[in-house]
C-alpha cells in the first residue's frame, strides 16, 4: 500500500529459504537489544503494577488521590509522546530512549529514598509508576516500536512483535511475584520501607536497559538519505512529490481511523487495569501476598496469549486474530466483578489478559505497517497517544467510583467501550496485513 525506506534487510540470494531460520536469527542485533532491554525493564514495572497502589494505600492515600496520580502519569506520558514521537523520525530513536532510561533510574532512586508527597508524586508522574506497559518504554514506546520495526523483516513483524510482548509479560510476571515481598519484609522492617525496597527493581532494570541500548545501532531517520524510499529515488522530483503526497493522504486516513478506535480502547483499559490491584484489596480484602501472585498469573497467561495471537495472525490474519481473541476477553471482563470470591475473579482476569494483552504484539505490528518507514515514528505516536490520553481519564473516574463503593460499575463501563472498539477495528482494518507492508 505504500513505498518505504530500505532497511536492514535487502533481498539476497537464498532469502527465499529464510523461513527455515529462527525469527531471532533474522532480526538485526539492535532489534535483539531492544527486546532484551524491554525484558529487563518489565520486571520493575510488574512489581509496581502489583504493589504501587497498595503502597499508596499504606501511606493513607484514598482512592481518588491514587487515581489522580495514575491519571497524571498517563497524561504526562501522552504529552511527551506527542512531542517526541514525530521528532524521532528526524533525529533518531536511540538518544531519546537512553535519556528515558536515565530518567527512570533517577525517579526510582527518589522513590526508594523518600515517601514525602512532594518528592514521591513527581517521581511517580515522570516514572509512570504503577501503570504498567508490559516492559515498553512508557511515553517513548513509539520510538521503541519504530526502531524494532526497522530491524525486522515485514513478514516476521507479527511474530517478532508478539515475541517482544511475550518476554515483556513474562518479566512483568516475575516482577509481580516479587511484588508480594512487602508482605514478608514487613516482619523485618517498617511497612513503608518494605514497599520502598521494590523500587530497586525498576532502578536496576533501567540501568541494564541503558547499557544494552548504548551499543545498539540507531535506525535511519527521515533526514538521512538512506531513509529515502528506493521506489522514489529514480523518478523526477515532481513525480516524487506527487507520489509522496498521495501516499501521505492514504496513510493519514488510516491514522485517523486508528486514533478513533484506540480512544475507545484506551477509555476501556483506563477504567480497570491501572487500579486492579487496589480493586482486589477493596473488593476482597486481600494484600500483596495474594495479589502479587494473582497478577503474575495474569501476565503469564498474557505471554501465552501473545504466542497464540501470533499463530492465529499467521493463519487467519491480524485483524481476525485480534477481534476473535478480544471478544473472549470482553466476556471475561464482564464476569470478573461478578465473581463471589477472589480466586475466581483472579482467574477470570487472567483469562482476560490472555485474550486482551496477548494481542498487543499483533496490533503493534499492524500499526507500524500503516505508513512508510519515514513516518513510522508518527504512526507509533498516534497509536500510543490515542490510547494514553483517553486511558488517563479512566483511573481518576474509576477511583471516584471505588471511593463511592461502586465496585462493579468501572468494569461495565469499560466493557461498553471495548465492545465499540472491536466493531470499528474490524470495519476499519479488515483488509490490512503487516506481512503485506513494504520493508
């Protein structure tokens, strides 16, 4: 559907037999480092998803205050994405991601050493504590996606992006298990210090990610002659400009559609996911000893779901895989708040994670295939911002609902948005496949 920049993969004799090699062997060294950095980062994210809201509850914060901090972090993340995403198409990705890792190291160090609101709140807002991103680089996630796409052959994008999600979710699962540690550590130290010790995990994860990305080769930028589409390089300048404008018009229409469906998705996610650990506490009276492992199971299920989604996408197409799996997830979402006991609710939510979060890699692969390589940062930015801004509204509204004792309402509101998302996603993108995109 469009021409695109040459990438790390050009046709060579014998490429027809590349399917016999592992997907990991066919991606660039930089892509491997990106995936490993995400895995390291995900462990700290998983611990904070399981324990950060419980930590704030221990500090005597109420539900609206907790929701406001989570919402504020999402809004700041969306604003940074909106500014930096398109800029990365011209200036490169690596320098921004390296800066992000350093910021996270500082924020985690501050939260480790201080619990006073005037220090903890800014650190939480910039560090995105508790919101979880399956290891993705928060507001810099679009840069990560476009950089990974550069180092991945189009035919393997659904598979590699699903692998990226799988490893991130497994790291989240390990982190969520470690998120139960305050239950045991509180016997040895004050409770707030037991929770604060968890910030060592994101600190170390981001430090590892920094050194992994430090030696990764950046992708070409739009300002780099290497990024000029081959198909346009040999045509007259007027024709070049006309073709580029026509392509941009087609891409813009797809990006507008993406923004609309993602807004519905983001509203649905924000009403439930960021406050799930806190909801377990309020609804069933459980603490980190059981909430951490329950969240870990949901991440393991999501990792399993990512591999299922990858295989379904290869067989039935990306959109059918997403819509089919997320329809099952919608049913699990409705059943979760109706569960009479904690174990049943946690089971339904884990199955919901299998279907919903498991499709993340396939959805990202489709997103970066909507445009040429010269606008991939823009596409990933639209994808991220159109989810994050609506998602940022959810925790604040849900926090007020929980404060009022409305423990089921957030789930039903979320289910309504998710249902609308599935209808439009099928209608807008049913004829698009990541494997058919240009490199």
